C-alpha cells in the first residue's frame, strides 16, 4: 500500500506494509513491487497524474475507488458546507471545477470504477458527465470479526453515541438541540473537527445532555467503546455510506439517522434502524424517546442491524466482489 505524503517512510498496518512519501519514492516502491494492477482509493488527480502516466507506459491497469469528497462539487451538494462558511464556499467554487475536470480525465484512463453506494455513483456520474463502461457499487466492508454483536444491558441501553467528525455535514448541531434538557438519556460525541468550539458553546447554550471526547481512539479499540453504549445517533446532512454507523450496527446498536445520501441503502426504516428527515431536532428527540420506550422495537432493530451488516458488509460479502473486479481488469488488459 502507498499513501502520498510529504515525508518518506514505511511501516506495517494490520499486517500490510505501508509506504508513504512523494512521487519519486512511489516510483521506487512501484518498480520494486511491480504490481499486476493498482487500486486508487479516493484519488486526487494532482497527486497521481505522474503515476497514471507511468501506469500507461507500463500498461498496468488501475481501478478507482470513489468514497465521497474526492468526487463532489461541494457547493452543489445540499448540507455539505456550513451556509455561513464563506471561505469554504469560495474554495469550493474555485477548486472543485478543476478537480472535477481532472478527475474525469482520470476516469477516462481507468479500467474500472468502484463506488461505495448507488447515491455516490449517481452524483459522481452527474457531476463528471461521464458513465464509466465498467463500474460497480461495492460498499466499504465492516470487520465483523472485530465488530461483533452484543446484547445491551439496561444501563447501556439509555446511553447514546455519535462517532463523527465535528463538521457541518454530520449534523451534530441538530443532535445537540435534540438533547436540550433531555433527561433519562445522554449523548457522548467522539470526534474532533473544525466546529468543536461552536458545538461546545451550542451545547452549553441549549443545556444539552451531551459530552465530548476529542482524543484519538485506535480503530481496534472502537468495539469496546460501542459496547458501552445503547444506540447510535447520526443526524447527517449528507453521507455516502456512513461506515461508523455500520460498525455500530454490527455491534448491536440501533441507529437513528437521516434519509440523505447513501444512508437509506444501508438503513431500512423500522427494519434495522430508524430514519428521520434531516434538520429536525424535535423529530430526532421524539424518536430517541420512542426507541428507549419501546423495548421490543429496540431489540428487533439491534438484532436486524447486526444481521444486515454481517450478511451484506462483512469481508466475506465484500472482498470477493472487489477481487472479481481486479481479476477481470487484469485479464482484459492481457487480451
């Protein structure tokens, strides 16, 4: 695995060697490894264009994985940018058109494109004005051996959890308003981001029953955290998949989320989670109370959420599809 970075180094992550550095270091790693195919995850064309030229010269096929932001014209996506964040809006207006043009050029040279959700595929094709002839929708997998189902006890059931970047698109300000003077339950927000100070001030102003934990947490330790809580809150304004939400479901946390982006592809209302409209703190508040009041509903959503993730998003369900895409591209490139 190679990660673009300003300093060159190598390390091991989950038994996989990771090299990071500049384009010259990448070429050294590439020549040494001599891959049959390259998978480009969340590509930024300006960082890989020289690499793509190298791939073309060597006739090495490559597949693009689109996860979200790297393919979006942010000002055209409702809810992505804080309406009062003029700086981010201007940056999007200036930089995103170029990003889209260059990404389209990259698509034209790629052997296949993989999207994490149908919504992500639709939005990307619409903005690039291009449909790749070989594309697929394959969600990010959840390690269901690490994130395992566990029945919640009474103490845990009343504790809400949100694992989110503290940015506008994740709608944590909506959650904070929903928890204003809300008793018998509490929301813990794990994450950091640009809106931390704003959200803390808002929580104090609304007298919300919420707390923040902003210190980094190792991914392997996340299941232990999930098992200490009873339900997961994700009042997003936009989201391609919601991987943290899916990991929470795998651990048996019923999710309360919104009908935006790719979320409805993974959460079916009243089946494996509860879906509400975005920007509705009062509806979110009522839904939280309902979940905690209706024990049978809670148990059903908990079990069905974990079952869905294990059947549809486990490595066993996902990795075979990814391997098939890569194998097909290698074989077609040889003919």
